[in-house]
């Protein structure tokens, strides 16, 4: 998921010092929140929140599903590009059309099979 743009950009660093024990506690809270150190700090300080709600940790199945979706979306873009470029050149044949449909059906079956394995 893309990070939201901050008006004016994030260009001014802020730093602070912690004891070793406080640093370890801080980093653990950051890790559990699922945010970057900057996101965690901004959320806690700028909104006066003393408790940051952790994002749910994605299961291995969900991570795999996201990976598969990313890969198949790339494949879909390649198929669309091929169909469009061959159409513009007047070379989109019946055989090419059938190949594209076969590949789309294979992607569909793969996605359905992957969805069945996610919690």
C-alpha cells in the first residue's frame, strides 16, 4: 500500500537520545506497531497519542497471496500490452486471441486456487 504524501514533504529530521533499555523498549513498540520509526514517532507525538494501535501482522498465507496478486497483475499488464500493440499493428490474429484467452484462464485458475488457501 503506498504511503500517503505529506504536504511539503518530510525533509526536517528530528533525533533524540535514549538509554539502551529505553531504546530497546522503543524499538519493540515500533516493531509491534508495524510502522516505521518515523511513522510511529509522528503518530505518537503529533496526535498526542500515548498508545499506538498496532497494525495486524499479515499471516504467511496473506503475504503469499499479495505476492501472487502482484505477479499476476504484472502478467495481466503484459497480456493487455501485447493485445493492444498487436491490435494497433493490425496483427491480432485469432490464434493470438486464443493464446491470450488461455493465459487469462490460467491466471484465473491460479488466483482461485491461491484464494482457497488463505485464512
